[in-house]
C-alpha cells in the first residue's frame, strides 16, 4: 500500500508546534491587531471629529457600520478562496502578503479623507484590504495547532489584542500628536511584525490536488451544527459589548464622565489611553493564565462564560458610576473579563469547527460573529443616542446586559468543548 502524499491536509493537526513558530505567529498576530485597533479606537474617532465635530458620533457610527459589513464579507470570501488556493507558496501565505501590502496602502485613504462620504469609503477599503490579510492568518491557528496545545498557544496569541490596545493608548494616543506620523507608525509596525512570519515562519506544503470546488451555496453549512451556532451566538453577544466599549469610550469620557474637571491637564484621548493601558495590563495577566489553565482543566466553555461575566461587570460599573474613578475601576474589571474571554474563546472556536477541510470558510463564518457587532454597536448608538436621546452611560448598561447574555448562552454547548 502506498503512503499518503506528504502534502495532504490532516483530519486534525497532530504535530506539536515549536516555540519558534509560536513566537513568530504571536508577533504576526500582534501586528495584525495593531493594524486595526489604533485606527478604529483612536484615529477614526479623531478623524470623524475633525471632519464635522457636531455630528462626529453619527459619522463614526456610519463608518463603523459600513466598514464592518465589508469586513465580514471579505473575511468570508478570502477564507473560502484560501481553502482552495494551490500554489508553490502554500494556501495562506500569498493572501497574507498581498493583504498586508494593501492594508498599509489603505491608511493613505483614511488620512486624506475630508468628508463623511470619503471617510466611510476609506474605512470600507481598509476593511477589505485588512481581511484579505487577516482571514488566512487566523486560519493558521486551526491549521497547525493540535488540541493539546490550543490553550497555551491561544494564551500567547491572546496578548495581541491587549498589546494593540496598549500601542493605541501609549504610542498613538499619548506619545504621538501629529496625524501623519500616527498613520505612518501604524503602517510600518504592521509590516515589520507580520511580513517575517509570512515569509520565513510559515512553512506550508502545497495542498493536494485537485482543488476543492468553491460552493457559495454551502458557505453557511457550518451553522447547521448546533454547538457551532451556540458558540457563534455567544460571540455575537459578547463582541457587541466589546464593540460598544471600543467605539464610544472616548465620547463617554468627553460627555458623561467628569474627567475634564478631575484631570484638567490631560487630553480626553490621553485619559482614554491610560484607561486602555490599565485594562490591557489586567487583560494580559488574566488571559494568559486562563489560556494555559484551560488546557489542563478542559471545559473551555466555563472560562469563556466567566470572562463574559467579568466583562459585563466592568461595563455595568461604567454605566452606574461615570464619576471618577468609576471609569478607571470599570475599565480594569472590563480588562480582566475581556482578556480571559478573548484567549479562551479563540481556542473554543477552533475546537467547534465541524470539518477541517473547510477551516478557512468556517472561520470566515465565525468571524461574522465579530463583524456583526461592529454593525450592531453603531446601529444601537444611532438609535439610542441620536434617536431616543439616551446617555452614553446607558449605552454601557446595554453592553453589560449583552455580555452577560453571551456568557450564559455558551454554557448550553453539548460537545466536549
């Protein structure tokens, strides 16, 4: 009997990943998150206010909504295409490299946008470019990491979002003040961190021929799996809470909190940067410990649920006590919950995928659970703040309820996750 081809896609990854792979992949993930966190959390609100300060929240909401829609669609399509890609460079690497170049170029459009319409178009272009890079990069985790290492590898990958937040807070919001230099620093950092892994660290053998057919009609077949749906729904709810915090934190500090009188010498974005830094510190610690521990204990659902509850408590503190130091306490607790949730949810999602031959496609579907909240959160902002005249504090109350619901939903999964 002949041996199977060495380029065949295994049913499950079995070979342990090395420390070198984990280090390179972690840096690439940090670079990817730096690609969008400073832009959406700091630079986009500032740009919206510069274009029209009177309707800044509306412009911000519209740009976020259209951008999220473009992100979800491009992530799904790129994941589907990378599953079927056959090249001497592998399946994922060509897309990562092309997407990285396009992402760096897309910052130019955001920087030069001078009307609401142009800003929305620039953000849409950025989201398409970014997800051409990000979709296959995320897929590498499920491609290469065996179940026994998913928690510890996710613990390392879990530092990407907090470090990107820290970068946004301390480098972009506090250390740098010039608009052009902020965009240049973001673009160069993305390239320096992601390109080495894609070129040297990602060893992909050519996938077996023939190519699997691209069937758009079956793109959402993973949602027929009950546990996949539950994990998807939980992620939508918790990510909605996170999107509300990320999108409206600066406006909350400017309008509802009393930081202007309590910290008169600091710019609002600098205060936001310090709060994000504090949340990042707690998130890094809790997320890393939780990821490693979840490999030993199993039952990742419980870790995800506890993280969601912590996130809900932090958002509730923000809603109830906008007077300083309420925002500080709320963000520290929020950081604990979001760090634990992000790390263990990544491992949970990778184990909930129904079929390995459709990893890119199914992770593209799961990514919709992140992009839908990017549409839902600004839509809620428009409805509750603009139409119903709710306060930003009340919006954080909505975030708390959403996170709590997400934590309860994930406990209903049946498989050993």
